[in-house]
C-alpha cells in the first residue's frame, strides 16, 4: 500500500487548530500566501508525493543504492522523480525569490518534507539536506561562491552534502582531523572562486556523498587549518564541489557506501578528500557556527520525519485493522460482524488502544511541529523584535523535544503499529517493517536523542536558571486559559479555551495543562537546587526531563485540538481520550524519576 | 564480534541465586546431574555456541535461506553446524533416555537455547521447535507413529514443523480450514502407520517447512475432518512426513518463503498440502490440546530468546562503550582518560544508564526464566502432588510474563543498546541492528504479546477470581521475608533475606517486594470488582497488568540476586541500583493505568 498524505488532517491542524494563515500573511514576505494558495500547494504536494515518490519506496529499499568503482547508482526511478521534483520547484519552495525560490513559508516546506518522509524516507534523504546547505551558503559564503552555487543549490539542480562526521568524531565534532591547507601555487581553476585550500581527510556517514541524481554535488566540509587550535573552535567550513567550475573532477572520492538497517535508497558514503580543492565558507574557526545556522530547522525536519513515518505506519495498521477478522471482541457484537465467524481486529481493545494512542502522538506532533515551523517564520520576519525573540525561545526549547520524542515514537509506536499485523507485519510485502528500519536512524542523526535531552535540560533550561522554560510554560498556561495575547502560540485568532468546542472537555484539559506546567516548573526548580551539590544528576535524568516536557507540550497541543473540534468529531475526540487515558499518566512517573536517586 | 556466552553469569544465577542443584538432584530422573556435570555441559554448550553457531550468524542474515523450485537451500554453514549439533546430542539434551535422549533437566535445555538464540537466532529456529514436536509425539501419537518417528525427532536427525497458521487464521486458530479426509482406498504405503487421511490446505508462516538440513521433515498439521464442528473444537492433529516410510515423496509442497525483517537464516514457508498423507495424532477434535502440550515450555523458550538477544545486544554495546571516546563526561575526570582528548562513552551517564538498566532486565529475566524452567522440571518429577501443582501454577502465571515482557525488552532495550553505538549502530557490520531485526518476531510468534497479556489477566488471574495470583504473591513475600518453605521458589537452600549478602540493602528490597505485592493484590481486587459492571475494562488494561506483574517479579528476582551477592560485587549491585532507580518506578504508573479510565 503506497502512502497517501491526508491533507484534510494537515489543513485542520494548520488552519483550525493553529490558525497559521493570518499569522503568516501578516509577515512581509508572505502577504500573498493566502488560504487558497496554501491549499493548492498542499494538494499538489500531496499528489506529487503519492503519485511519484511513494511508488518507488519499495524498490528503494530492496534494490537500494549500488556502489561500484567510486560511483553510486541510485535505485530505479529515483533519478526521474528527483528531476521532476526540482524542476517543478519543490526543492526551492521556501527559498528566497531573489535566489530563484518560491518564497513560501517555512511551515509549508516542513509539511512538504513530512509528507515526503512518510512516503519514502530513503529517497527524501537526497533533497533533505538541501535547504540547510542553501541557508549556509546564503548566509556565510563569499559573493563569488554564491554566484557559482547559490541558485543551483536553491533550485536543487545540484544536490549538497554536509561532511562533518569522521570515524573517531561523531557526536564530538571537536575531534575532527580533516586538514585544510592553503594551496601554495594554485592553478587558475583553483583560484576561480577565491583563495583555495587543499582538503585531506576521510569523512563517514555522508548522505548523498555520491550519486547519479544531479550533474554536480556541492560538499560542505568541516576541516582544520594547520595552525588551528584543537577542539571545536579550530574548525572551519569549506565548500568543495564534485566538479570544479572548469568541469574538471575535484579530488573527492567515494570509497564505499554503508550497508545499513534501512533507508537503503539513500547512499551513506565514506568520502575521501585527497587534496580536494575547497574554498572557505564564513570565517576561520567559525565552521561549526556556519554549519549549524540551520540547526533548529534541520532538527525540526527530523522530528517531522518521525511524525511522518508514524503516520505512514498508522495508515497501514489502520487499514489492516479494518479488514482483518480474528476472534470475538469483548462486549456487544459489532454491527459489521453479522454472519462473520470473527470480529474485525479493530474491535479488539488492544488494537484500538494502539491505533488511538499513536493517533494522539501523530496529531500532537503535528501541532507542535507546525507551530515550531511557524515560529521559525516569525523569528525571521516578524516586525517586532520581542516577538522574534519569543519565537526563537520557542524553537530553542521545543525543537529538541520534537527531534527526540517523535523520532523515538516513530520507532516504538511504529513497532506497535507493526504488532497490529501479527506475523504479516514481519513480512516485507506489507511494507510496515520497512517503516521501522527506516525510522531507526532518525533517533541517531542530527544529534542523538541523548544529546537532544542534554541540550534541552543542561544547556537550555539550566543554562539560564530555568527562565526561558518558565516563560514558555507561562505562554502555554495563558493560551489554554483563554488569556493568550495576540502573540501567544497560535493565539492570533480564536483566543483561548473559552471558545472551546464540544470535542474536548475544555475546562478539564485547560486545568490539566496548568497543573502539569506547575508540576514541571516545580520539578525544574528542584533540579536547579540539586545541581549545586550534584552536578551530574541532570545528566542522568535529562531523558526523563525531555519526556516530561514532551507530555506538557502534548497536553497543550491536544487542548488546542479539542478547542478546534467544535463538532465533537470522534476522529479527534477518540485520540484525545487516548492521550489522557494512556499517554499522559507517564508524566507522574517522569517527575518521580527526576526527584529520585541518581545513577552510579 | 561473535557472541560468547558468559557461563559464569549463568552459573551464578543457577547455583548461587536459585540454588537449582539440590532441587534438581532431588528429582528421580536427575539424581546423577551433579554440579560438575551441570558445569561441564554448560561449558561445552558455550563452546559449541561460540565456535560453531555464532560465526555463521551474519551469513545467515545476509545470504539467508534461498528458495527455488520448491526446495530451500540453507545459508552457508547451517547444514554442517546442524549435523554437529544433533550428532553431538545437543538436540536430545532433555529428551528421555528411553527415546535416546540425554535425560538432563529442562532447565539446562532452556539455558542451551538461550545461548543459541543469543548467538544466532535465525539458525536456532530450526532446532527450536524440535522439543515441542518430540513431546507432542511422545504424549499423543500411536505406537506405530512413535516407532517410526519418536527417536528420529528426539535425536534431531529429522527436524519437525508445527503447521498451524493459515492466511486467514493466525491468532484465531479456530478459523483453520485445512481438511483431513479419510483415504477411501489407501495404498500399502499410506496404511503403513495407521488409518491414513488426505490433507488439503495451505499453511503459512511455517518455520523450517522446507530445508536441506535433514533427510526428512516431520510436519505436525492442524486440520479439520469433514464432519467436524466449526471452531477450535473441530480441529485434529496429523503427522505428515516429507518422505513416506517407503521413501516416496509425500504431497507436501513448499510454495515460497517469506521475505522478512529478520531471522533470514530461517526459511518461513508457505506449505501446500495437496492431498498429502497424514496420520492422526491423539484424538479427533483434540488437536489444539495435543499441539499445546508444550505451550509453557515453548513460550518460556521464546522469553529466553528475548533474554538471550538482549544479552547479545548488551555485550556488543558494553564492548563498544569501553573503547569509544567522545566528549568529556560530567564529574571528575576518569583515571583512564589521562592524555586523552575525550572520555570513554562508558563514563557518560546516558550510556551508563542504558547499560545498567538492560543488565537489570537480563539478569532478572534469567532468574525468572531459570526458575520457571526449574518449576517445569518440578511439575513433571516432584514426588509431592501439591508441589507439582504449585509448580504448574508458577509456570502458568509467570510464562506469559516472560514471553511478553522479555521479548519486548529485547527489541526496545536492544534499541537502547544500538543507540550506544551512535551512527555505527545503524550499520550492518557492527552486528547490532541484526539483533533488533531478529528480535522483533519474538513479540509476535507463539501467541502475540497482546494475547499473552489477555491470557494472564483475563484467563488466568480473573478466571479463578485471583486465587492463583494471590498464592504466587504469597510465595514471593514469604521467600524474601526469609519465611520460604523448602518448596518455595528456590527456597531449598539459603532461606530468605535474613541471609542476605552485602550487595543489596536486603531489608529494603524485601520490604519493596512486599509493598509491591500488596499493591498488585489491591489492584487485582479492584479489577475483579470492576469486571461486573465493565467486563471490557480488563481487555483494555491487560498489557498494563502484565507489566505490573513483571515488575513485581523483577523486584523479587533482584532481591534474590542481592541476597546471593555476598561480596557486594559491583557487577551485580550496579544493575540492582539501576533496577530500583530507573525500572521499578514504572510500577506506580501501571497501577494508575489499571485504576484509570477505560478506552472507548
């Protein structure tokens, strides 16, 4: 079964729950992005995803990318679909018009990638890094480099890589050893785009390091100058193309590709830089900063991979549960079981619980991720500096939660969806085991989930003595209490739980958000107090803290959905019930872990 | 890295924690099985596993079983290792001497299969069903059938299958349609072993349905006589060999093998019975009962696959964490970090927590599984009927817990172990992603984990109004309080927490077991009271109930380990601390879910 994006669900969350439209159109670059245009773009994106990208998912997995003699052949259909993709402007959806882009909001771009990842995670890896490379070049490269590469990368005509990891330097990029030496007697080709450097070193885990999708590949390479200090402050960023401006081959060699658990449609390359020519991007010693300019967007993107993959797994499991009959379910005989020897497995509580619970995760993930994408847009374009600041605070705190909690849910909740199939779930032809294999990487790349948790608790929450977190919790409380200002998350319209619909018991859910926010606040205060005597404790419980924040945010997200569900539609009220019944009780456990003993 | 069984750990749990030796030797058939013999068998088993079975694991996965024209070629080495296996008597370890077996205790056989599964789950599938088939034939087949098949199956010279599932009948075997018709004019070959039946139907998910490991394959087939009633009571069991006694080929055809997520070394076959000749095993309409004679042992076996696979994942992750350096860990600089730019990842709390937590699961799983295997031996051979009854009660209640909780932990805790590797964990050559792919099936087969939970709560606990559970909890309480009778689990020696060692704070852990047992008892009473008004509620929360029981049993298991850890060895006291700090807090959450709202 090929994935079919559910744009009605997505639009309900964008427009009814979060009311993004007026907030986006109030921003200068997006004045023209009216509701009709948004709808049209989403529908066309969904059609492209369903018609082109989804059908090549299984070949991508089973045939995969193939390496021979330094070249990589992509699986059947990849190249044609990629040509369609960039030529139809999907790669440049949220790039600036002056760079040849469509100039649409980041929130639309993130939704596009959620759909793509759901339909075909492996294929989506190729364009997935493009926007980060675009922003990196745009903000940090010299005018010569921009003239040569920016519009090609914006359009997606050339794909790009991020060459960070080395065999001994993964989470710890400060250990990177690749050397960049100024070229002593450069050729004309070498100096075409500025003072050239010779790059020496081997990078691993380079997604799309080599392939046949595009005529050129633009590598962004983290390396160290001969006189640079050790550690992260000695790292600089370089741009090294596969083909030089004069058409000659640069000394960048793909040594092999990895055999992986999943995303076989994406070649994960070992790349050797054998004195390859590169040009500096940004300043010496500022390589990590230039690379991480798009970190929030990239991590949000990975969080949405999680949401998309879980949606894919849910769709498969839901369809199966509505066809497969096994045994009698407890309780009154369902109407559709007349004359049948067994009930639909959908009628069995264990199956219903899985499906409604995963639905609660997916929908909460969308609310949080779309809101975060909106905040990214606001952080760039809102006229009010205080509002931009607030948007950045939201992104800073919520992004690690999205990246960690929703990639974990894609794998573990995806496994629950597989379980719905019984033995069939373990067999390839049903497609769901691929979801799990593909999803597993998202818990690791773009900063492991453990690092996200430390980033959230140690760096961001404890780093300012909990001030940013307290402000965020205040926003959530005010929003559900109907006291949201026009700038509160999604508060531009509607205005709080006072206008709540029939779907959720809104007074109850608002009170729940407030109660949870208070409890999290108290737990945070406790951790801060404990840090003086036991500085290590936060590192032991960072994962629990991230889960606790996740659950508060999910309670808020579902309070927003309940408010928008004015007709009491069971489509939304059933997962809302599942959230409160099966998901939120974890919160107390996490608080107890935070307050409990440390490891040893 | 090939798996190397840790027999010292296993022996510590068998002998120091559970004191199985005197209890086994007190049973008539095992009087000769002294400590030296046990030790020798375990060491030889570990050597066979490490030297023969572990090295063919990766080829089993990457090359896998190959199907062509109705035949299956097993991956390289499988056949040779299997020949070694049965010829050296490993297949018949716990078969009766009168059938040519070694006559050793079931507990040793279960430990052997734990080691085998840890080293190579796919290969182990082949002999994994053998013992069940042996017991089935032994207890239910006619003398003619036994004469022809029992010793071949006991020795493992011929492998066997269990042909239950059909495309439309998985968890619900009552829907099985395969027909068995008495043969009207049987040939001499057909009547060689009794009145022949003609079997017509297609079975799926038949592990080892076809292969080149043995000269013959003995299929045990669930089918329905023409005049049989619908549902499970109309099912009878038949024995249909691949080759008939006269050497001719029976009409049993392998149509194809499944492409699966893992256990590629095991062919999962679609088997067509095209009027194949079969003979009745047991009575008409009693097929399910005959098939399930070994259900407790088979489910325990699957639980131990979970324990073994988690041990395999843990060993890999632990070794990696002791070699890989990334970043500085919080707290004082470790001694081994002198002159190093980064600390071992073992020193990072997030990694330590994963490793100690999984260790807590594995060790608890061993205590519970080995005790259950011992109870199986006691249930067969103890002279006192009341003790046999008590042993059966233990097996009945604890087996679904082992099957469900420890297969789930193999997958999810195995995923945590993969996470220790960062990106390397996602790459095949490190071997750990295969553990996850292989382990996933164990949550499904031999009764899905959802069915285990319903079996435990609805059938076994609520089925007798909680009496058996109350008795079990009483045993656990008495055991840790030092009031265990000579018959209490493992209570033959030592005698309670009064003799506790320095490793655990034994008074505390004993009190904790009692407190948890009381709380579980109260929760059970609550569920029983609720059942009258809300009979469906138990089906919604059966999984939570199983988790709560799991945690009580784990607390008991670790109280036993603490007692045995007389030197306070950190090998045992660190995971004990992890259990109490990170694992047991889930208990309160499960109680709150049990007492909370129902689904809808």
